C-alpha cells in the first residue's frame, strides 16, 4: 500500500457481544492468540507498549512490529503496524461502538510511509482481504464461541 491509497476502513457488528467482551478480545494476549496472531508474544493496551514477532509467507519474512500509540480504555486502541524487513509505516485503529444488542467495530488502517509496491502482501487488495478475514471470519467465530460458553 502507498500514500495514494485510501485508508482501509472495515466496519463489522458482533451480535450479542458486549463492548467489554470485544475489548478483551482485541487487547488480551491469550484471546488475541486465538483469533489474531498465534505468534504474538505479548500485548498490553498501554501507550508505548511494543512487541514484535516473525511470520513467514511464501519464503518472505515479515517481522510484525506493534507500538501502542493511543488507548481509550474499552473504546479505542491505535498502534503502529509495520515490518522490520521493509520500508514503510502505518497504523491501525480499532473503534468500538456498543448498542443494546451488539457491539460494532470499525477498523481503520492508514499508511503513513509507502511499503514496497512489488510485494503482494503490501497491495491494498491483500490488506482488505486480510482484515476482512481477521474481523469478519476469525474474530466473529471466536466471539460466537466465547458468548455461547458464557
């Protein structure tokens, strides 16, 4: 993705889910490992917290680097989303909006410094597909199972 691309914005609602349940899924390391990245070693919803972890795809290494930039407990978290091996920088923000019978999540992924254009994982379509997979498939399934157990 590069600076001329529009931010990726994905909004998805989670029926019967409280904002507290969704917040924990987004910020609690044991829950994040179940739907997000199993390889993530640690995470804390605290400004300045940093973590990194390596994933490999088709022979290319991607050391994910997250640094928490802003937190509004239970409402919003924003952190850098970049990779040690590649030029480029960006951030991702998760905004929660509760209602009576569901919680809606809006993800915004913004590029602040372009990534290499010759790597498929950095194409906008790949980012959209990846976030849709994480939020609409993985997180939905995880939360449904969690709600059914409670």
